[in-house]
């Protein structure tokens, strides 16, 4: 068997009889040889570089390594095993969460797949995150929490880990893999208490002067340092510095009875309900099954809640009754699969073949599914090979294009999405843009003797400009009209009379132009 293959292990014990008298006082671990493995391979894979293989033979009172074979067991002191830092990995992030490097002290936004190393901190702020440790254990960090990773050690290829975290404030939910006897360790410390476990599911909250714990699976050794007790599943415990660090233990409220849901949900919202429990309120937590992402957490009054705004996938829904102190009890758990199907939208306007005199026309449609978002897509061909404009994804039924449309013929359609991965596309429609040019604004007017020079803004899409001169502001009687290619014109006026001038932009295409505001002219 190749050396890099996973090495099998047996549960260790400190009470096995053996030739060496050190076993009574030396913490040790046992390894059973697999088929094809040699003693030298095992020693190289597991022992620290400072420990020679011969020393392990002597410890086990073995004179000939060649005599070892499949099924033989070696006793290895824990201090002799390889130890190296093994970073944790972020599997999911929701909202704003910061990662502080223990090496540089720099803050960065936490993202999925970030490696978390010894000394690093996670500040969840308004967001939440899920971290997976080297042995597969999960730590879910709730909003407004600070978690420090003090130790992340793995014992070579033995599969044993030593994890020590500090919850400065906030809340964590943990799912700890069963640890290997004889050396593995998982511990969370707070300013007022410590919790050590060997494989369990529990929640822990740290606040000013107090630490609370709820155990839902397994057992947690918990309490102020030096005064811990084993807290079994179904119980909560708290430590308060105001009460001289005393440990208070209470039975958790029983899990509510959840009414069943279909194994596959094809439409949202859908009602989640449960049997009345007499509790003043309940706490609902929704986790993404694959990544452990904390999707939602809320307090609920009453006995029902509408599940909504979930992407397609499998979720764990946890519901716990709250006692009079606000502590959540044993959770009722439902696994639900969301499988939403998007439906093609019905196009409303512009109608097929319509002509619009606006370069930013409004598009309207009707969504046919539930919990859908949609956007428009606009292209110059009905195969939509190159999109010229879109809109933002939104649950709306109308939108403007992302940019103005130049004159021409286009095709538009609506793409609707449900559940994050189900997409439906409407039939395309053809339309034509006549569009408009913006009105021309006069910048300044200069008077020199009997001549007046008018300056106006340049319009990028204009080829020429039309100027009109009138003696009244309504421009009902035009006394002069001219087409100009520049953005200035000189006019000879009769002194003592009032005139009015206005301009509009012209285009080579079918753009409809608009007159700009008139400007009064007076030559003394």
C-alpha cells in the first residue's frame, strides 16, 4: 500500500497492559498495521523528526521490526507524534464579515475558501460565516461575534487534532466530529468559561460577564476554569461572573413537533407550522445542508412561518422553543429540498413591430411563476448573440435598458430565474427605435457692435443644428431659419428690438429632435 494512503487507526487507551512501565503515566495512542504496511513506513509517517524509529521499537519491547505484520498494534506516546498547524477553511459567508490576520494584523473581507490560520480572528459584524476544521468539524459564527483561533494542530497522519478557540463575544453553533481518544481535543474558551468536547453538537453564547451553553447532542465539559462539569444533551448551563463564577444548569425545553412538509417544495412561499408547545416564542434557524451556510435566524411568535426567498437546494430547518430566559431548547429538525422552476414571462410592451420615439423606452411584462427575478435582454439579432443592453435582475415587471439605444431595429426578450439556477426565456419581439436627440442648450451670447454671436452645447450624436430666430417667445412667426454644422452662429440684428433664438440638433438617422429653450436677444 502506498505511503500516502490514509492510515487506519484504532481508538486509543491508557489502560492497555504492556511490557513498558511508562504506559501508566505517559499519554499514548495506538496504531494497528494495515495489510502491506511496514514498520519503517508507519514510523516515517507518524513520528516527529526528533524521534528515531528504533526508539519506538524499544518503547514497545520489540527487537525485530521485520516480525511486525498486519493486525499488530504499536503504542506511540503522544509527544512523539508529528505536530503541524493545519488551517481551517471557510465554507460559506453571508453578509459583511472581516478576517484579521494573526500574522500581519490586517483586516480583509472574509470570503468562501479563505484559509484561517493560528492566531487569526473572524469578526462577523452584521454577517455570518461557517468554518470547517481539519477533521471536518464545523463552526457556525453568528452575527456580531468575534472568534479567535488559538490552536489548530494536527498530529501527523494520525487523524488526531487539537483545536482551541476563544469566543470573545457573540454566538457559535458547533458540530464536532467524534475525537480520537488519547490526544484529540476541541475546546472553546470565553472570558468567563471553557467548554471541552469529544464529539457533540452545541451552541455557545458569550456576553459581558456571562457565558451560556446549550447541548443538543453528546456531552460538553463546561464551566469556569478548574470547576467544570459534564453537561449532557438536553441541558443548558451558564456561568456568570456577577454570581462569583457559579455554574447554573437547566433542562432545555423539548423539541417542538413540526408538521411535515413535502419532500420537495416546488413553490414558495410555503407554510412551516408546528404543534403548540406552550413556549412564549420560538427560534428558527435555516442552514444550507451542503455548505453549512447560515441562511436565516429569527425569533417567531405563534406557530407558523412562511418559508420564502430560498434558492434551489437542500436545507436543514431547525426550530427550538424559547424558555422564559430566552434560551433556545432542543431543536426540531426538518430537511427540505427546494426545487423551483422558472416560467417564461408574457411580454406586454413595446408590442411586436412597434416603433418608439425614445432612446430609453420602458419595457413591461408579466411574470408567470413565483419567487422569480427577471431582466430584459436587447440585441440586434433574434439569436441574441451580442447583447447591446440589459437591465438589472429584479422581481419587477418593468425596466429601462442599461444604456440609451441608437436608432435602429432591435429584438427584446425577458429572462426569468427561480431558485438561483432555473431559467426560462420568453419569445423575442422586434421593435424599432426612432429615439430623440437631447435639446440644445445655449451657453453664452456675445454682443459686438451690431452683431450678436450665439454659442451652444455640442450634442455628440448630432450631425447638424437648426437655428430659428423670432420676434416673439412662442416662435409662431419665424424671421430667420438656418442649418449649421458648427456650435456657434453670428446674427445681425436691428438695435432697439427684442429677438428670441432657439436651436435643435439634427441627425442623419431617424432620430426625432426637440427644440431647446429659447433665449432672448436685445441689441441697444
